[in-house]
C-alpha cells in the first residue's frame, strides 16, 4: 500500500513517473501526455471515430385497402373543383338512400302498430316478450 492511500483501494502504476505525479496529486487533465488530457483537447480522435451519418426518412406512398396506388394518384391529380362536385354528389346519393330506408322503416312500423292496437310499449312492438306482472301484490 502506498503512502496516503485509503485502506479500501490499491493502485498499480505503469512506472515511477506516473506514481510520483499521482502522489503529488497532479491533475491528469493538465499533464499533456496522459489519455485524459488528450481526450480533453480532442487529440487522435479523427482516426478512431468517423463522423456519424444521419439517416433521412424516405417518404413512400402506398396503396390503401380498397384503393390502388394508381387510383390514389389519379384522385390527387384531379382538380379541386371536380373533386368537390363528386363529393357533393356522393353525399346527396347517400342522403337519398338513408331517406328511402327511413321511409321504409316508418311504413313497417305503422303496419306493426295497426296489427297490435292498444297500450303497447316500443319493446313489445319490436317483438319483445310481454312484461310479467307480480302476483304477490
């Protein structure tokens, strides 16, 4: 064990020069030939580490389920006015289909009401079992 050392750690030195400097409590970063000083002043790093290359993200358009890539590109190249008119036409068509379905439902409901006259709940109209009355009261 060297002079001035704690009981828990022991050091091994390459030579007397480095041991002497350690015992003098010299800072390794201020001694030019040490590894610490060379790292601090960025010496000899150009050989070891080359500059990192950053990866650029590549954008790719892919086909979506229900539409091919060609169809997507064709839609993208269409004029905005044309796309707006097509969208409006599609919306009108779906509204009309919805209205027809609602009218059909109303007709069926009125038929059911005519068949079951009297006090009938909505669930019974739809075909649910009638409510069981309590017998203990």
